[in-house]
């Protein structure tokens, strides 16, 4: 019974859709890390400089002091002291990361939809293969594969 369950699981896991989904999740997680690094390491430092040397990761509101009374030099120091904080700087970083990922996904979906439209137009523009031809003797429509006309019984030459 256990071998049967494993066999069924192998069939399920090796289907194309499941593998595609797994690859998509892995690439998506990696892409998320790249975007997170882009926001934290590339975008936020210059933006913080423009806004008066603000480090967004250290923007927080202290709700309650921890074991050591504030003020705290950084969010990390406040958290180590056990202070209760609202970390709106980290939220801003996450919001910017989400916006970048959403925009990238939008561009990807738009590109795929454009490609599908082009493929659909190409399929619609392609002429359908001929299924009938005209008998040169009696001018009736007959199958392209016919070697003899069913109406006038004339023998037809096959084009090679």
C-alpha cells in the first residue's frame, strides 16, 4: 500500500504543471530577495539622503519603554531593550518592495498577453489547408485526395 501511495505521488509530482509551479515559486522567492536588496541597498540610501539623511529602517514610533528607558539610537537598540514600537520605516521598505514586484509582474503579464495576441493573429491570418479542388472536366468540387472524379468518373492527375 505504501509503495502504491509513493507511486501515485511520483506521478503527481512529475506532472508538468506541478514542476512549473515549483520552479515558479523558487524563482519568485529568489526574485523577492533581489527586490528586497534593491530597495534596502540601492533605492533607500539615496532617498534617505534626499530626505535629510534619514535611515528608513530606523524610523519607528515608541509606544512603551523597554527594560532600559529611551531614547534609543536605533530600532535595533529599542528592540534589544524590549521596547514596544511601531516600525513604520520597515513597513515603507516592504511597501516599496511590493510595488516593485507588482510592477515587474504586471510587465511580465503584459508581455505574455501581447505575445499571445500576436500568436492568435498569426493563427487567424494563416490560410486553412485546402480540402477541396475543382474537377477540370465537370467543374464540381471534390476532395483534394481524389484520384478520380466521383461525378464524371474522369481520372485526375495528382500533382507532386
